[in-house]
C-alpha cells in the first residue's frame, strides 16, 4: 500500500493500514518544512492557556495516553510533490493500492492520472472535496483502466470491478459530528439513499432494562453513576463494548447502549430554500403590521358610523367610506353635519394611509432584496445548535443538520468562507465575527442553545469557544474538533473532569475518516462509520463468496461478538420475490427496497449473497486479511 498526503490523515491512514490490516505501507509526505500545518491564533487567551496547562498535566499523569498498536512504523519517503519519479520510487507500479489524501484536490487528481498510467491495475483512493468533480474523475479513471486492460476483469479489484474510489474526509466525518451534537437524536449514515440510524440511550434506572431496539450495536462505558462516561478510548479497560452478544446485553443493566432503531430509505432531500413569496410575517415588520391593522379598524368603524347616520346598506356604506378615504367622492355640501364630519374623518384616515402603503412597498422590496443575504438569529430562538466555522467540515455538518430539520446558527469570521453560500441558500442565520471576541457567542444565542459545535481549523479557537460557552452555561453540550487524536482524548478527559454533569465530546476528523479510506484501499465498500465514544463502528457491504466465516453459515452462526454482525441482505431484482419467502420478509416490502432487514438467525448465507455488516476495525480487517492470504497462497 502507498499513502501520499500532507496532513494528519495520511499518517492516520498509514497507521490504520499497518496496525489494523497488517499491510506493508509506504508513506509519501512532504519535507518537514513543506508540510501542511494547522494554523494557530496570534494571541492565546488566558482561558486557553489555562486549559492547555490542565491538558498537559492530564497527559503527563496518564503517560501520554494509549499509543496505537501500529505493528511498526511504515516506510517514509519525503517529497514535495507526488511526481511521476516520486510515485515510481514509492513502488506504485508494484503496489496493490494508492491513497492520495493531499488537502488540495488538484494535486490528488494530477497524481491519480500519473499513477493510473504507471499501473492500470492499481486500486486508487482519492480525497476530493468537490463531490461532482469526484464522480466524473472516478468514471474517467475507471474507463481508462478498462481500456488499458482490454475490458478484462482484474481479480485484484473489488467485486464490482471498480478500481477507483473518491472519498471526502468532510463527508465521512460530517454525519458523526452532526449526530454527536444532538442528545437523543439518532446517529445517521447515508449512502445512495440508504439511511441507517443508531440511537444512543442513557443508562436505565435501577431495576430497569434498556430497550434493545432492532439490535444492540454497542454497550457504552457510561453508567448511572457517571453520566458523562469514561474516556472510552480504544486502549481503556473501561471503554465501550462493540457488537455485544445477547448474554452481554442482558447482563449490562447499568450501562448505556447504542441501538439500531430504524433502517429505511431516505425520502427526497429537503428543499434548499423556500421558493415563492415569503410569509406575511417575514414580508412586513411587526410595527407595520400593527399600523395596517389599525387603519383597517378605522375603515370598519367609519363604515359602521356612516351606516348608522345615513341608514345605508352596509355594502353601500363601505363603498362610500372608501370613496371618501381615497378622496374621489363628491363633497357633502348639502348633507347633514354628521355626514360631513364622517367625510372629513375619512379623508384624514386616507392621508395616514399613504405613508403606510409606501412603507409596505419599501419593506417588501427590502425583504426580496435581502432574501439572498445572511439572516440574523431571530428573537426568542432557543434549542438550536451553534456551529462555529464554515470551512470544509463545517459546511458538510451544516448541510447534515438542515437535512435533519435541526435549527442552526452559524458563527464565521471570514465573510468569504467556503460555507457562506451554503448558509445563504439554506437561509441559516449567520453571525459574522471572531468567536474569541466578546459578544459574538451571545449574538448566536448561546445561552439558549441546545449544543455547541466548534469546528474551526484552529484548535485553540475551538478550546476557547468551548470554555467561554461553558462559563455562560455550564450544562451546555459541546462537541469540538481537534486536529490530533491523542490531544482530543486528553481534552475530553479534562473537560469531563471539570464538568462531570455535562456531556462533552472531542472529535478528530482524521480518526473518524481514516477507517473509511482504509476500507476503500482494501477494496471494500464502506457505507460509513459511527463513533461510539472514542471508538468507531464501521458499516460495510461485503460479498459472501470467498469468506468461510460467512459462506454456508446461518446468520446466527456468522455473528461474532466484538468483531462483526450481519445486518441486511442485498437482494437482486430478479430474485426479490423468491428470497422474500426464504427470509420470511414481507414480499411487498422487499419489492420496494434493495435490502432485506431483520434477517432470521436461521437464514443460510450463500456465496452469491451480498450483505451489509456492522464491524469493528479489527473485525473487518480479519475478514479482509484472511481472504488476502488465501489469494497469496493460491
């Protein structure tokens, strides 16, 4: 395996391939002086310095945290750019897979075209933020492979014959970050219209048993006496238990759970913005609406008075009043004094109506003009999510939250940030300003917010924002993005110790996205990853053929606690009706979906089946590793 990159994702991916999948890895990185580094703030606030000191102390007490078992360091090659000479020196012409995870999309595309020319059979994994461009590049590179190999199917490629996979670390990490910000809201994985929802449930009360839902994916390290949980890292003895068996679930009456609550196809996406005329409440201000209502009441009162004085029919009295109001009626010279007074009053109300109508026109024009500009947080807003940072990660998380119909207020210092256009399109309120400045978080209604997502690219800014938010509201749920995974673990421990009654989560984007990139390099379709405290549970589509751990076994026999579990079966179009009878699923439901869920434990997995697995990283690596060794032996 060859991994090329210029930031933490490359190192994390290399460690994942080396430590989890036991693959030989060559890591190509820029020289130390040219590597992409996280930006730092010019001035560190006193609160951030204090927290960093607490974190350093926590790290020193814990011996620096658990080190990943990477099974040895990968071979490193330093090069400023992945040129043809560098790729050849790294052994791309002999490699099984190449991952290009540079932060710049153009660099990855250029290197992918060069690598495809050097080795047409190479499995390519690209990191691209632009999803539309990624689809075109994927098709182009696969087409070039087919032409170079004469349309021959390469056995080294995955079962679908695809040799190129385009992923985005932002897309991979966004569902986990969005779900982490919501207490009691399901964690979501979505791919090709498939929606998987996993719900984190708090520990039950004494004597109660947690509802297992459709199936239990994990037992949390949190207990009734420690609602914020332990650190939950992979090296912790008190960490979460992934994919437990029925006996472990029954015995764990005091632990929180992550359960599969619902699996279905997602409906059409929510509209990006409301089309048509804005509602009356947004078209006119409250003061103008009261003015219009007052004038309308005056017109009604004058019409009633005219009807009483003259004895006219109500419709005729209203008609005459409107004529007087717009000054197009004849003067009441020959009428009695009551009629003359009413005409004068109607003329006076007409004078008041003119400026009100002009104000209404101007406000309506201003509303349509400002429809594409940034909105401000409305008065009385509460229970929302405050999102800091509209970069690559923040933009994807914002889109996820709006798809789940969650109210969001964004805070961004750069008016030209990548996600500003998305915020305008989704009509999300945005506060422009430096989050470290006083009053910015208050403008985002942080004191009434449901949770805080600190996703800027500066670690100290995220830390300072979280500290200040906790000083405003100590019980606020906070999720902060940190560059380094070990640092994220240390910060999590410190904040949990300082605020034991509040829910705190620290997330490293590289930690969340590396398993999906590694799985793609191994030729597996990784549907997504769900974070379970400091660990990750993967969902993958796997061909049963060639896996003795699955083929010929029942669903119950194929389940291995702590490693993998079969969740669903992919049914081909021509076999849906037949397999519906075999699995006991509803035939009509099968026709509506490509996947059969709630498989009975007695269903026997066949070689032609394709299943959806929930697996740990090491469990999935064990499946892939055994298959790779059989190919080598053959």
